[in-house]
C-alpha cells in the first residue's frame, strides 16, 4: 500500500516537472519574499510551480533542511489558490513528509489604492515535525524543534490560518504588512503573528534589449516576521522573531530564483536560517487543461 | 500514510477545480483561433479613468528606447492574452481599435495600474511606473495598423 502511495506521489511530481519544462513560460515579476505577501495575485489562468528550501541551524539538537513545493494558480484576477506539500530532513534523524496546506487569497477591492488589502484563508493538515517556518505564530520557539521526527510525527495538526495583507507600492518600493491569526482546530487558543516586508527592483525602467543580468530583473529587500503569542498570553513574551534580507532574480526564461539568509532576533529564535527557492510561471494552464478535456478556450 | 493520501486527494481536487474553472470560463466563447468579436462595451472601462489620471503626460514620451523596451514588456506580460501583435484573442480584446489608440496615455496608464479585476484584467502596478509608461508608449505606437471597427484575426 505504501509503495502505491509513493508511486502516485512520484507520478504527481513527475507530472509537475513535465508541466514546468513543457509548457510556455511567462516572464515572472515575482516578489522576493519567503514569508510576507504583497497584494499581487497570480494572473488568471497561470500556474506557478515553486520549490523552496530552508536550512536551519539548531542549538542543542540536529540542524534541518525543510522543503516545500507550491502550486499557485490564478483562478481569477481577484482569487489565487495554492497547494503546498511540505517535508523536511533532520540531520542524523530522518526525512519525513510533514503535510499539506491549501491557501486562498482574495482581493476585495477592484482598483489600486494607496493601501491594498488582501484576505488570506489557509487550511493546514500537517504533523508536529513541520519545520518550514513559513510564518511566525503564537509561542513557536527554537526548542520546539528538538523533538525527534518519530515523536513529532505523532502530533496531527489541523489548523486554519487567516491573514490580513496590507500592501502598498510607492515609487517602486513595495511595503507590506501581514497580520496573522491561526487556530488549531483542536481545543487550542487563537495564535497571532506578523510579517513585514519592503522590496524594490534594482532598476525601475526596463531595458530596450533582452537581457538576463539587467538590474530590473533583480528585486531586493528585507522581511521581518515573528509570533505575537496567543489569546491568553498576547505579546512578545516567549516568541521568536527573524530578520531576513531577500533577493529575487526574475530570469527572461520564466524562471525565478530567490535567496534569503535569515537571522534570529532573540534567544527563542533559530540563530540562522538559509532559504532559497526556484519557481516557474506557466501561462495558459487553464487553456491547456480545457483543451486536454476537449473544451473550447 | 493518511497524510500522503490526503495530499493526493487535495491535489486531485486542485486539478479538478482548475478544470472546472477553465471550463466555466470558456463556456459560450469562440473556439481557439477564432477572431475576437468587436464589442465597444469592453473598452468602456477606459472612460472611467478620472480626469486627473487621463490628463497625465507620459514622462517617457521622448525617451528613444521606450517603445523598444515596451515591446519586450508587452511580449512578456501582455501577449499571452492580447495576442502577439495586440490584435486580441478570445481571452482579451484588441488594443489596435480606435477606443484604445485614441485614449490618452494617462488613461491607458490608469487602466494598466488598476486592471479590471472583475473582467480578468490583472492589476499591473507590480510593474514599476516607468515600465508601465514604456508599455503605454508601445501600445500607442501600434496606432493605425487596424481600420476602425476591425477585428483583425490573430496570427497563426
């Protein structure tokens, strides 16, 4: 039975790879953030396939490499839906699949404003071995990661996560603030967190020639994120916080590379996180699926 | 294993939702390759640009590289829906028609910035302002290729 699951999962990833390399890519203009979100959604009908990694140093235990794949689809110009598959390797321990997330972002306002809100709703089905650190919430601490994978996997977490994303773009700068509220669907209190981000392309004008290394293809910035406690104990006490410079390189071939060294800001945080990611945006995914099933575009 | 099974179930659902969305978006539309019908109502959104926005001048009006840069940007971000020569497609209207070509640069910039999210046109303010103005220069440079009211067939 396990072998059937593994083969099916492998088949799914192979199909994803086929999509990545076969279908028409689009030049992405992706933000460089790993944790924070801005207000830009995926273009309608486009699919972005993304792979991300986080290496984390662990005091008093084994360091880890957590990884996740995202399938981000622009359902409409005001709704983006996304599936995550997460896993991790803890050195001197094991490699485990840690769960999935289904994320939706909605743009309630039709036009662009100085501050643009986006509503974010996510369902997470994961286990306690999850280490991707995709957000800071509640009283998450570095010491939580000391538990062995075998033990941590026994904890099943069904969580709903809500975010209010407020994002502005001003003179080429994107400034974004995300407020997070998460609820484990078991009898746990609401937990809170935040993420802040600022980024800007290295050049605002596009070059008149096709180029790979033009400064407009690079977007640099910084993000900061962490937990804000829970309903019973709101605040910064026993929370972890990170500051991370971020850089994205949008290649003309449709690939985007991201890179971010992150630094823990207090003793509850991992002292160092190294994140990187690669993604490719595929245009016309909806049309392809429609044609595949014999429909009209 | 339950988690893997659940992941697979969600993956399948994700694909199914994509298909349903794609199908629903396509219903009643002409088949691939069909010329888009000319519908003046589609361009009514340009008239909604506030006067202040409509009267903005393109700061790159005299930039000799703006059209070439705009052409590359158009190919990268717009051609998928509007067609390689902006002739339109079943997904998005032609930009060669008089409604667009006679619109002020400010109105086109305003539409690019705000999108028409209820009608599938995304917000393009993620492109920095100078790049949006470069796109406007390119779109305006296409003027005169089509006869008024024409709905040119897309390139093969």
